[in-house]
């Protein structure tokens, strides 16, 4: 699995999807730049989300709030006092870790040991293998798995809020510094994740600000402005995509956990008492959205939270099977009226809705869906990257992106660089580029050009050859099946459209 992950990172760099930020200065940890193909894939994911949330729902509208907000926002939202991660330093190595992540990684290692034994047994017994029976009768594997579950449930119960508890668990499990093996830890401390900055030039009047750690608060502060100017009736939603910043302590796993990342959030405002109905509605709707991409049902699962954040009365994650295991991809939270009430209290202004049907004023309840755009990118990219062994025994690397998300929809390739074939290819490009991202490539043998487009995730290769001059037909090759059809140039647009439209 580690190898798969390394492949993902190097493929992303080699084929122009993601580069480390400021690489000439040896990079900046947990900050990444999206390159020429990455920016297209990311844009397509964002549009796919936007279309399904905003365009397809008459009662959801968009917003683009500023990253910088009045600092009292973060006092009211609880971020100044409670947006912390538990942190522990190793006294010998001077390395800093997130205490809960250290425990989680330890649990994951135990789980991996169990899974290895299960896989070995499966290989040995073949079709006759019954996993449940094996786990029930094999004492060692049973013990690993129950230990794994116990640690996870202790973490889920929110023990990370109690710093003494995390410290005790690290000692009880005899967890060591993953790099040096030392068990000499400091106490666990809370560490606030917000990035601070300053507004204004003069030293005494400058105002301390934060870079927003979530996009949601920009929606809450604009709730009444949008409702009134748009004449919105509850239930309605406000959707926003944009950058958020968190000074993460463990910055690793590539774009899974970044310091600067992008969120796609929707806050849905409902009548108090109706939030559970909408919470279940959005859980299901959001899972279906993920499934519509066709990455495989088995790669998703819900994780319902037992321990809830201070603002929530129900919360679940949609977890995805990343190359390093199932991890949070999206959160669905029933946030009650916590945020709007807090902003009323801190601002002294009313943030209430007049419900014409009930003939009363109230502060709406909120159901939130929040997905990381970069995590979506990683989920899509890592799952699509495949090594295939072909009939002749050779292998090919192919990025089987959902066609609707592919950066380039078709590559137009003249078979040779002469006889007027490049001119015909360029004419085809001039026709198609109004509707799709298309690319031109004339370098190397056509087989190698196909492989390059496979690695970039391009769903179609269109080859112009000598027959094209005679009858205006071309070959169109399908990325996944490698099948080639002979079609009229005039048909190309419909064929591509059929496959790639949102
Ligand atoms: P985690 O537990 O992984 O830190 P979280 O529960 O703090 O995530 P939320 O505050 O619910 O995350 O944010 C909503 C979504 O934003 C997450 O589901 C995730 O997809 C994304 N996200 C959060 N933090 C990061 C980050 N540091 N880098 C990339 N994406 C992130």
C-alpha cells in the first residue's frame, strides 16, 4: 500500500498534476501547487459539485465570501477557544506529533497485522475460507482486532479532549516515537490551528486577524443578506467553495492534510425541529453524489460520531478507502442554531427569519455538508491510477478518471508529421475546442502517444491518417478498453459529448 501511495505522488508530479509548493527552495511542508493538468481536474470536481448543489436545486444559491473576516467571528464560532489539536513532543528527538494521530496510527498497525494473517489464511484455504470463522477461532487475530476496536472506540468517545487520558493511553500502549523509538514524552498540550495575520500598517492600530479555518462562517454572517436579497424561503441552502487554512501539526499524506486547502461547503437552513429529517436527507444525497462518480461502492462508508463537537446534535463522516485506509472525505453535521445564535450574541444584531407560514420569527437550524476538494482530488486520482497487464504480457499505466472529470477530453494525433495530416488534425481541434479541452500531440510513434494520454486520463485519442484525406474519417480510441472505431469527423462532437457531459 505504501508503494501504491508513492506511485500516486510521483505520477502526480511527473504528469503535471501536483507539485510541492516553492520546490526551488526545497518546498514548504504540507503546501502544494496544482499544475497544468491538476488545475483542470480540480476545476472539474468543483464544477461537478457546484452543478449538483446549486444548479440542480432551486432552493440553494452560491456565495463567495472573503477569506479575511472580522476577528470576532472566530470568538463567536468557538474557534479561538476550542479549535485545538492535542500535541505531544518527544523529549529526545524533539519531534512534534498529534497525540490522537499517534494513537490512531498505533491502532492501524495492529489492524494491519490482523489483516495480514487473514490474507495469508485466505491464500492457503482458497474458496473454503470463511473469514468470520477464522477470526472467531484464531486467538491472536481475534485479540489484535478487539484491541484495534477498543482503541478506536476510546478515541471516538472523545478522549482526546481529556489530555491526561491521551497521555495515559500512549503510555499504556507503550507507543514510541515512530522515527527514533524513544518513549520519552512531554505532557500533552492543546495547540490552536488558526493562522494569524495583521490588518493595517501602524504598529499600535493594527488589528489581529485570522485566515479562515473553514468557509462556513462566511455563509452564516451572510445568511440574512442572502435570504432577504434573494427572497429565500426556508428550507434553503447557501453553497460556497474556497480556501481554508489550518496550521496542522502532522502535515503528511500528501494532499490529504494540507495547511492551505479548499472546501466545498453547503449550509442548509431549516425550521427548528426539522433538522433530523434534513440531516438524513443530506447524508443520503451526498453519498449518492459520491457514488455517481463510479469509483466503487465498496470504497465508501459512513462513520457516525458518538462524540459531538460543541455545535452539533448529530454528525457523520463519509469515509473513503484512501491508499492508507478509510479516512474522512466529507462531514455532514447538524449544527443546530449554535452559530447563528452565537453571532447574534456577539454582534448584538438579530439573525432571525420570519416564517410566513408559521407567522413567527426564529433562528433557523442548520445542516451542513462539507467536503475537502483536495481530498476529493486524492480519492479520485488514487483510485483511478491503475497498472494493467495486457494480453501480450506488457503493462500499461492508465488513469481511469471518470470521463466527466478528465482534464483533457480528447487528444488529436496525426499519424505522421507530413502529407497534410497535422493540418487536418489542427482543423479538428479548432472545431472541438469550443466545447472541450482538447490536446494536440505529434511527437513519437502513435503507440507511445496513446500511452501518454492513458497516463493523463484522456478518455479519447483521435488519430488522423492517410485514409482521412480520402473519406473524412478518423480512428477514435477509447482509453479504458483500448478499442478503436472508424468514425466520420462530423460525428466526433456527439461521441465525446455523450461520454463526458456532466
Ligand atoms: P480531520 O479530522 O481529518 O482533521 P476535520 O473533521 O477537522 O478533518 P472538517 O472541519 O469537518 O474536517 O472539514 C470538512 C472537510 O474539509 C473534511 O472532511 C476534509 O475533507 C476537509 N479538510 C479538513 N482539513 C483538511 C486539511 N488539513 N487538508 C485538506 N482537507 C481538509
